[in-house]
């Protein structure tokens, strides 16, 4: 599936939103940096957090404009192979094996001798 090109209106809206958010994030970074340098220890966590938000906003805008949704898809199988399909003989042999297990009765508890 090839992504389609977004409309000009969507491109302008995405970039405008990105610039506004990143401007807010940069302002918050410098505000928290000033508080952290002033002695507020908790603000150091926010000093790291705001640039991460900036990067995430850029990544989100990139994915929005290129049509990527971030999910990886496994390729679909087109046809079944011989290994995937059980033959009637294999199935009847397996059913006979299950019947023999059923006829033996319940299995012994661990630690007991299971050899007759």
C-alpha cells in the first residue's frame, strides 16, 4: 500500500501545529532550566522531558505527513505449503495415538516409576 500525498491544507495545519507546540516546548525547557539552576531539583526531570516532547512532535508530524502509522505488518502468506497441510493418513495416525493414550488411563504422578 503506497501512502497518498496529503493535501496542502493538511500540510500547513500540521507544520503550524508543530511550530506552535515546539515553541511552547522550548519555552518550557528554558523555564524549567532556570528553575533547576535556581535549586529546584525536580525541575531537572522536566529539563530532560521537554526536548523529548519536541522530538516526539517532530516524529509525529513526519509520520502524519508521510502516511506512516508506525505499525509493522507481517507479510501475508499467499499459499499453503505441503508441510502446513496434514494428510488424512497423518491425521488418522495421530488420532490413533491419542486413543492409545486415552486407553492407558491417567498418567502417574511425577517421581513415581512410569515404566511398567
